[in-house]
C-alpha cells in the first residue's frame, strides 16, 4: 500500500509540472490568435435629390448621371433624374455629378443627424454647334408669330454663348421670305438681304435664353424652301 501511494504522488507531481509548462506557453502568446473587434460606426442617413439641365431647359431632367459623395460609392440617376445615396454618416461631403456631354458639377452636402433631401443640381451641356437643314413649306395662312403676318416661328434654345447663322433659300424669285430673330418679345436682329430667293440673319446668341426665329412669308402664295440653322447649344 505504501508503494502505490508513492507512485500516485509521483504521477500527480508530473501532471502538475506539465500543466505549469502549458500555462507558461499561453502567457508567451505564441499559440493564441486574438479575435478582431468590429469598428464602431455612427448612425447612417441618406441623401436624395434630382439632376436637371441648366437654363433655358432647367426643367429637363438628366437621366443616367453619376452622383458620388467623397469617399463613397457612385450611384446613378433614374429616368426621372432622381437619385438616392444611402448609408451616409454624419459629416461634411462634396457631391460630384458627372455625365458625358455635360460640364461636371460639385455641391457641398452636410449630414447632421438627419436625412438630406431635395438636393437640386443643374448640369450645363458642353458647348457644341447645332447644324440642321430642314425642307419646309411657306403658307400664307400660317400665323405663329403674333405679329399679324403670315409667319412661322422656330424655337432656338441655347446653353452657351456664340455666333449663329439662319439662312433660307427657295427657287422662285417671285416669292419672298424675311427672317427676324426675337427674344423676350424684342426683335434682336433682322436680315439685311432683300428676301428674294434667299434670306439670312446672324444674331449673337446669349446663353440661357429661349428665342424665336421668325420666318415671314411676304408673298400671297405657298412655296417650298430650305432652312439652314447653325447656332451654339
């Protein structure tokens, strides 16, 4: 019985020694991987708004434009020009708006504990020249110009400054057309030609205006003519 107790004591001592050695390894940290702690984030909000063109078509919405807050993901506007940027935390940001064919725009946005809605952005189309050729027919019964004369009105809307040329030509010199350019009810320019066989007017275009080219039929007959339109958009 005494011999058995000694073996038991020896085994117990050996177990204790092994246990202490194991504890020493844990204290050195060589066999344990710490669990990462997720970062702390604040409440998230949204930014919503709509992208339009600039004057004179400021009510025209711009679809498929890219909108992006600094440091965030890029989103696109829908067919109605509207956008929503979700999951935005408190802070001050720059909203970048881009689309091919337009001048990029930036707008400051501040999130302060609430959603931001009703952001309105106007993108200006890049400068380009409109070149159109139209085959038309003059009619003495047409009166679109509110001037008491046989007249057609062609609407000209421009986002950029520049020069223009509006030219009309027809075959029968016994017929006559006269061209005038009107903005906001005021005649800005009229032709220096006699209107026999051809007529033209070349007004300076002012950005942001919607004006009318008046094509006045000074004859008592109907006839075909070709209209050439060149102006900045």
